[in-house]
C-alpha cells in the first residue's frame, strides 16, 4: 500500500516539450501507477529506495487538461525530513520551470503552499514615514537635556540656532541626525489581510505546534517578526532588499483585514486604526492607489470663489508663467516696490542647501 508523504498541486498548460523535460528531470517511466490514492490520474512514476533504505514512489498525475499533481509516496515507513524537504524544493522548481501556478503543497512549508481562496489586501504606509512627525509619545529632546551629549547639543544648536520655535514631536530622522540613535527612522508598512493571518496559523500549527500556546497574534493584533518571516519568506526577502536599497529599516505589520484596533475607544490618544488621511498604497476599492495619489490635505474654499469653476490642468499649463513688461518701462526695484512678486534681500533664503534639512528622526 502507498501513502502520500508530500504532495504538490499546480495549475497551467504544459506543452509536450516541457512535459518531456519534466519526465526526464525526475527520471519517470511513462507508465501509470496501479495502487495508492489517485492511481487513475497517474501518467508516470518511479519506484526507488533512498540512501537510508526507505522504499519510495515518485509520481506525476494529471487532472483535467491543466491540473498537475506531484506526489512522493512511502510504503509504510516515513522518509527522513531532509528527504522530504529536498523533494519539496524539487517540486517547487519543477512547477517554476514548467511555468505552472503553484496551488498547494501538503504539508505546507510556507504560506504560499497553503490552499487559499482569492483574497483582498489593504496596504498602508503608517507612522512617522507617512506623517513626517512621530506620535505624541515621542517628543524632541530639549536643548538643556543634552548637556551630557555635547555633539547632539551642537547639532541641535546648528539646526535651530536661537529660535525657541521648535517642534514638540520628533521629525522624521531627527534622532539619527542628532546622533542620539544609531539608525535612521523606519518605514511602517501595514498589510491588512485576514487570509495571510489564517495561512500563518496553518503554517505554524503544522511546523511549530508548540510555538504559540496562547494568543497567536502576540496580544498586540499583528504577527510577530519570526512568524512573519517564517510564514512569508518572499515578503521577508522583499523587505530585506528594500532595507538595503533605502538604507533604513522597514517594519512590517500584518493585521486582520479590518486593520489595527481602534484604541481611541479605550480613551487612548495614540491609535493606528484606519483613518481618512492614511497614506494608502493599495486597497480593494482603490487598487494600486500609489499610481493615482490623492492629496490628504483638504483644500479650503477661497472667499467668493466657491462656485467659480476651476481651470483645467491643460488650461493652466497653457498660460505663460513669464511676466511681461511694456517697452521702455523701468524695472521694479524689489527692495522698494512692495507690490513686487520678488522677496526683498533680507527675506531671501541664502544660497546652498538648507541647514538641517534631509532625513531627520
């Protein structure tokens, strides 16, 4: 009797050349398997003994015109974990090489091996990276609090000089620019998708059944870093790539589709729940929203112009932006003519880069 140890389901059209190559790569005989589950759909198989002496059967089955099943069977003795994981990699590579779509692998070894229905995803940039200033819980240090950090005090003085008009909340990258933190500010990327959370639960239940005896979401409503990296290795690799590209951390938060909990109902001022002014990258009703950005700053109506139609963008572009002057008309003196559109010298910004600008924690 044969029992499945590892099974991969894939979908897609496979021409004769790819099928021939696949049979060659797995050294399969084009003869149907006669026993075990799914024998009626088998089109090729091979019986062999692994290096530890365990009898195994490798099988390829076809369901319909576009369904493909890769299965590793045992005859009563399970093969070693290393053997199973080796064939997992081989199955995935075969699916990729044949340009098929992976549907499911049982047992799953990653989130994309769990059978799921089509899902919707909401993605938002949150935190200081979206709002420029940090939350109320992170304040910018006062000058007098930096007596034991002379370099930070010098940078603070270079930034603000004698001005007492300083932000209460920390601007983006400010703590790093002052030398008070070792790395620049991160980007908080919230991915809101219940299907991902369910896939993570299934993955960890299969591979680490004792890992989360209590609340799988860690009590804070999102996947912890180890659960995220283990469940979604492709997302973790993407995050690492862009951390290196941007030179700053990326903090990934995976929540249920409803998003982070609204902490304001508990009387808290700080909450990461969905808001109208969120920086939306993608959501079901606005797919790829980053390609069609929408200003988050409301434009107040100008007195007397509420009902006046606004010129089109094409009309605005067609207007000249260069002021004209009648022949023999003297030039305006910016320092003496208050009606001039130019700033007087004492109000102009000095040449060169603006002091203190750039990434600031």
